[in-house]
C-alpha cells in the first residue's frame, strides 16, 4: 500500500508490545506490504521468542526501550501494551526519539491526557480500539484523535488499522470506552454464547463433541449470513422465527424482561466501568 512509503528504515514503525493484538496488527501490516526492516519491536519476551512466534527475520527486537540505543525518529509509534503496563512504558519514554512521530495507542482506557502529560500536548495522538478478529483480517476498529491530530494523522491511522479489518471514527473518548466494552471485548461474548449453547445441547441429550460442533458452526454460519445480507439482524431473526414454532419458544425466554437484552446491557456497562477504572 502506498502509505507504507512513509514508513522506512530511516522513519521506522516502533511497535511497543507484540502480544496477541500487537502481533496481529504487525502480521496484517507485513501482509499488506510493510517492509520488515522498517519495524522495531519492543517486547519483554525478547528477540528469539518474538522472531519465532511472528516468523520474523529482519525486524529489530528489544526487550525494553532502554536497550534500543540510537534509532531514527519513528514515523509511527504504536503502543500495544495492556493498560496496566503503560506506566512502565512512559517511564522509559525518553528513549523514544520523537520528532513528528504519530503516536497510536490501542491500550484500553489510557486517555489522551496521560499521553499528553508524558509526551506533550503538541504531539499527534490517536487512540484506537480494535478486537481480536484482526488476527484474521476481520477486526473492527474505532478511533479518535486528540486536538493536535490533523486529518492526515487520522487518515494514516485509519489506513494502518484497515489492514486488519474495518475502521470507523468516534466523536469522543467516552465513546471509545463504550467501544471497548462492546466490540473490543465483544468476541468473548460470542465465544461464551457458543459455550452456553453447547452446554445446553449436552443437557438436552447430545454428545459434547456434537453439541460443540453444532454451536460453533451455527455461530460461524449466522455471522457470514449477517455479513453478506443486506437485511438488518432483527429482520434475519424474524425470518428464522415461525409463529408458534421452536425458535419463537426459545426467544420468548431470551427476550423476556430479565433475558439476554437486560444481561447484555448490564455486561457492557460493567465492562465500560472497568475500563474507566483501569484508566484511573
């Protein structure tokens, strides 16, 4: 992709954190054409583990920022660590040679004021919240920029995140807290739904392996149908639901006053609240 011409050995991408999400992003960028020699990785697992896990050959890997030595000012610095570790990264922030570097953070709950206090209010900072389907190019990312981030900065962040799925912008950091609870944590909710359906199938008499296969493939097929259909989810649900039939009987339980809608609302509110707690 053309925008990778901005990221070179003399203006590298500095990736701080190469765990599940950071590693998925890097794999997506490399597959889209980013040169491996234009990447510098900071991860406590060390060079051999990261190079082996991500099948890297030319990327430079260091265990922490203090080991990095002198490097060119990065074009983009990506903060892909868990929020509880961001303070440790900030302590070593003087080792990052920032010039006109774009700061892109996927650390949940770590708000702009913390970055601005550490690196300056004049630095362009983008907060983004992807989710784990980014590992297969099917993620969804919401992002927002601080006051110093211009349209070019937002466009670059969008292009980077578009390598691993769809991207949209939100209008406030509070929105991003809700995004974290909805789509950032959302894959876990669907995985648990599969667990619950499979367990219910076993309770109703199926063998565990049969029940799990049916639950998994039902979710996968329904997701693909939703993606390829022009119809809204509610209409697809109605089309499966025959009056007086088995689906209607089940939905009367799930759609009761204390059913799935209420539980999901409570769950997302809990996740949003926890995200704000982590940010403080």
